[in-house]
C-alpha cells in the first residue's frame, strides 16, 4: 500500500471508474494540508473538472487564509499550467472565500463586496490560465 500525504494511492484505481470530478474539495477530510500538486498528479488522468480554491495555512489560527488563485500554497499555477500543457479542455469553477464563506454564517460581507470579490477572483483565475497557455508560435510560410 502506497501512502503519501495521508492518501492511500491504491484506492485511486478503485475510485477512477467513479469519475472523480474535482482535485480540490472544500471539505478538510480525509487529509487536510496534503500536497495538492502530488494529489493532482495521481488523479490527473481522471480529471474532467477543476474546482479552484487557493489558501495559505495560518498556524497561529490553525485555519486557512484564503487567497486569490495562484497566491496561496495550493499549486494552482503549476496545476493549471500542467493541465493546459497536457491538452486539458475541461471546465474550471471557482469558490472564492476571500470576502465571505457561503457555508460559514459567521463570515459576513455586503452583497456588493461579495459580488466584487467573485468577479475579481474570476479575473485573477483568467490571468493564471493565460500565463499557463503554451505560446502561440507564428506559422512559417513555405
């Protein structure tokens, strides 16, 4: 049994037929703080949808400080670049926790701030995706 970052990789083969749909779930279980890029590498062949959420671990709070895509420790830039280089043409979705966390009633923000943070998060992701695109080479006329 291969065990890295807390995940039993022998289960990947069993889970693959279930069509694993996300490399980044919002639930902390079963293995919080695992290496997201390592996890992605094991699930890459089965990835059809990528859910984007980035954060840095704050040991003083014993909780995550959520960040814009590519500004946290979730290897978002590296993952997107690798996906695009591999020909990934699936969907990306976002869950910006930068203004409010929808499943945490204790975190509140005005509707305008929520809207702006969602748009800003999407624009930040667009930049990360653009950075990860392979360069377009000029065609040579023969």
